């Protein structure tokens, strides 16, 4: 079983990034998926969630209107489109989901001028 995130990097405030999480080893389309983030010295927080068919999404208030979670069940991949990025969005972003609540290794997002 693997969840492999990619797409992080350094971006200026106001910029955009698209994160991807490729899943393998389980029936991806049967499970809700989530993106979390963890900033240095802080707890891991839920950012966004998507239902198994993609028909329902939820976001933490601080990213509503800026971030969009989506999935492609044919590709076993969940995405996080991040627009209008702010310095406070800086964190390691982690993918989560599956029958035993699997975690990826995370991808670093740094928003700085």
C-alpha cells in the first residue's frame, strides 16, 4: 500500500500549486480521501476531504474559496489545487485515506517572497 504525494515547492504569495497523491494497493474508489497539513511546531490539521465518488467535498474555513480537492478514480489519484497562496499555508501536506487510514510521506509547500 502506498500514498505518494507530489507537486509541492516554493511559491510566492498569491501563487498557485497543484498537489497530487497517487494511491496503490487498495480499492481507491471505495474510500473517502483527505489532505492534511502540518506546519513546524504545530499539530496536523485537516485541510480538505472528498467522498469516494467525488460528489461531496469539505474544507477548513481558512482555505475555502482558494483550495479545491478533486479525484480521478481511473488514475487512483487525489488532487489539491491551491490558489491565492498565503505564507500561513506553508506546511508539509499529507494525503490520507484507505481501509486502514494510510498516510503518505508528505510534500513541502513553502509560500514566501
